């Protein structure tokens, strides 16, 4: 992902310019990032004897992990033996409470594709998606019945899965009717080639927007698509990375369970 490449680039830059006499208080991989403009919010014990760190850069939060020998830094999804994305649970445990509210405000101001009830929605769900992501496509299918009874889904584009992801995201977002282009991508989706034809030229400005969206997804603890973000009945910000089971959708959407007979969704019952 772009943000991970960005971190790696900063990491290499810091290695080059770190004074030989410096004795970092933090493990060396973390110290290098701190010298490059990141700030450390806190550390915490993580699974498999890893140490987690909450870092902040340009107003965005990121969770990274350091190996037991303190010599290597890991970024990306951390999945346990039951398939749970631990980044999400760690974000809820260790991110400052106010930070998620701030990120949610930022999310509401982000350019999205709004599908479903856009006049008087009963519930709004944000979903980070890559146009080449098969699980995003399946989630789109699963949410269609909920949209018919009052759900608004705000689809937030990111681009990292395939070389064509930038082009497809650009083709959707710059179309005369982005919602129509998004639906074409999903209705024509093919597992080996995505849906809508990608743009042949993607502007630097659009790539910058995708990088910003990717950082925002990371801020909610999501390091893959789909990542779902919503506000529960108590006003708390919730996030889930990955395709949820169909039985979880009523709790996520706050709407009655809807029957979906699409055979592609049978394994998510």
C-alpha cells in the first residue's frame, strides 16, 4: 500500500542520516521513524510477543509492530488464529478516544460515492473499497437489500491491490456520473479483471487523494479492503476490516435482517 511504501522510504532515509553516536530510547526501527517526523503515542503488548506502537504523522494514526528482538518493524494486517484483524481491536483499545472522533469527522468530509438512501437515511455506513477487491464486490452485493430499506453506504475509494486499481478508481471518481460508473464496476465485476475499464492516465492529484484515503483507512485500524466504519447507537465509532458475515449486518447497519439469496454469498451466512 502507498502509505506503507511511504513509511519504508522514510525508514531508508532515516537510516542514511542517523548519527552513528545516537542511542535511541526506543527500538531502533521506531527511533528511525521518530527522527523522520513521526511521534510516538504509546506502546502496548501485542500477540506473538510483538510490541505494538501507536504512531502519529500529519494528524494520522498508525499501528506498527516490533519483533521480540527489537530489530524489525512490521506494518499491515495482523490476523490471529481465528481470522480476527487485531489492528481493529488494538485501535479501539489504544487509540486516543478523541482521535477516532476526529478521524470520523475527516471521513465525513471525504469525497465518496453515496449509494442507497441519500435523502433520509436511517443509517450511514462508510466502506473503504478497492475497485479490484473481490470482497468489496461481495459486500456490495450483501448490502443491496439494506439500501432498499434505508441504508446509505458511502464508498471511499483506495487503490493498492493491482496495477489497474488507480486507473479503475480514477475512471469511477472522474466519470460524469460516479455512482453509475461505480455500479458498472460492480455489475460487470470479473474476478480476474475487475469491472469498469481503467483510465489510461491518472493525475498526480488523484494519486495524492488515494494516498490520503489510504492513510485514513489505516487510522481506523484497517489495512485492507473492505474496511467498514460506522457510528453505533451510543455514538461510538466502530470499525471492521474484512468481509463480515451476513448475520453481522443487522448490528452493523442498525436495520432488520434482510434475506439475500445470492449464491456467491452462501459462505458468509
